[in-house]
C-alpha cells in the first residue's frame, strides 16, 4: 500500500461534479498523489507534489483565526459557504477586483474566460462603492485591479485614484500590457493617478506566447516594460508556466528581470491550472507542481539561485507558494535576511494568521511598488556601487489549485480573495474553479 504523508485524510472534490469527498494523500515514488472516490463518478487521482524539497519538509507553522468580518455562515460546509465564512482561517492579504470582463486577447489559458459575450461594465461610481465596502471589511489589504483587461476601461485612472484615496496598502494593475506599450503617456497617466505596481503578463519567447496567448507578443511586452520603467511604475513579470510551452525559458526570463531591475521588482511564476478556458483536463504529465517549478527555476539560473534560498509563506497555506527576496549587485543575487514575506527558516512559535497577513501585505507592498528614487544621481563609482546594493528583486511562485488538485484545508488558509459582485470575498482558487465539464462553482454567481 502507498505511504500516506501526514498520516491521514483530507477534504477534496470530485473533479466531475465538485462534490466534497474524503481524500488521501499517497506517496508514489517521488510524487504525492491526491486520491478520492466519488460514488457517482468513481476514482480520481492527481499529482499534487513531485520532487524536492520533500513534501513533509515544506512547513510553516501558523495559528489560524477568523477574518475580521465574515459575510456568510457555515451551513452547507466548505467549499459552499464562502463569503468569507467563520471557518476560514486567514485574513485577506490581497483582494482581486475584476473591473471588466472585456479583453483584447483570447488567451487559451484564461482562468476568467474573458472576452466575447462579456457583460457590460458596472459604472465607476458603483465600482468605487464596492471598493469602499471592501476596504471597510478587509482593512488596508493590497488591491489588484484585474479583469478581463482593465486598461480597456476609459475610466481606469479615475478608479485607480479612488482606490488610492481609500487607503489600500498597494494598488496594482493586472494587465497584458498591450495598451501600456502601444499608447504613449498612458503609463504616466496611471502613475499620476496613484498606480504603484504593474502585474505584467509575461510568458517569455514568442513561441510560448503563441501557445499560451494565441499569438507572438514578446515585442509588445517589452514596449510595455519600457513604458512602465519610464513612468516610475514597479513591474512584476508574471509567468504562466506550462510544460512544453515555456518550462525551458525560465533562465532567459530571469536574466531579463535582472537586466531590467530596478524597474522590474519581482518575478512571479504561476504554474498553469485546469480551470477557466484551459483546453481539457491538465493531466499529470503536463502539470508542474510547486517543487518542480522551484527545480526548473534554480536549474536554469546559471548558479545564481539555490533551492535553500526559498521558503514557505507566512500568510497563505504552506503548500501554496515559495518566495525569497534578493539584493542585486553586479548581476549577482544575494538572499536578504528578511527573506520573502517573512524571515526564512522555522519559526520558534506558530505565526498568528493576522500577523502573517500583516507581514505579507507590508512585504509585498514594499517590494512590488516602484524602487525608491535616490535624492540625486550617483556622482562616482562608490555612490553607484552603494545605489546598486539597494536594488531588490523578489522571486516567488503561486501554485493554484484546480478541481483535480484542490484540498479544502489549503482553501481555508487562502489569503488571496476575489471580490464577488455581491460583495462576498471568495478564495481565488474557489472563485475560478471549474469542473472537468466546465461548470463553475462561484464565477457567474454560483454557490
């Protein structure tokens, strides 16, 4: 019989009908497999961890606590009571607000299924009222304006300005970057309105873009990056990672991030998950797990990175991410003591959920916003050396869950929440979850 990590069962879903089921995590060689049996659809199994670091070693002790405001009751049981419900164990670190469902791309891997047939945008006034309600409920969390493609809204600068006035910790734009690179002055307009960070879709070479986005886009992405740098906006390069598309391109993307620092403030990997418009089930052969993403990144870094530089999160569930922060000087990366979202290594005491969220919000806001500008240009080699020593690059990865891999304990530890149209806050993976048949659990007003 296969060995079961953690000596027990966990909660999962049937990927066909999304029925909650008891599941087991079983070790098969160097992999950990999530296995469960639906009385209607039979057995389902999917790899959730593969390779090093070992599954049982990736730990960060935390003490869960109820969010400061809950908007639903625990009645039907997880995952059907989100809003957040009193059984949720983590506070909001980042709130994702979709300001439009229209888009100027038709990406085959779009988790939001944006584009044709999108509903009309709500007015800026109605959206700002929802943002004010979010700020009251979730506190000074970081805010990501998403979509669809947010830059298609002509009133986006007005929305950004209102969000900054409301006092969110960070106001960030999640964008494909096409308008930023195409329209002179647009990035400066957003920066003047108060935008601090750009979460830039960046999947690497044209061959990868053609697979993931439907057409070559590298030149347009580089123009967007130039525009953001000129406007003083911090940029995070966000890589949707898919085996056979760009899993061999991480070294080149890392080198580009180093060359474009300090405008580039972060490199963030997101292994593809099987939800939204992704074509069919993401089988185990194509799925890239969290440790595999780390191995690929380190292996292609040319010795700049080590696996031991990275650690589990202090906010979301430990198996959801890895992160580290580096000082960059002369093309060399040196891990900084504060690590990614909190200090590296084991904690002496479990970290309280509220404190983990506070640390993560502060670290992300400080790292991903534009780099502080020196009071004056460096006058000599010594000043240039000292200025270069202050450059920081955050490197991280978020392993999203789909219907095949979702574990309910991980969902209850989620700190990235989508603001639903009715004001509820839904964990990101649940909001975007779709069954193998394409049925959504929450997106579109479900559950």
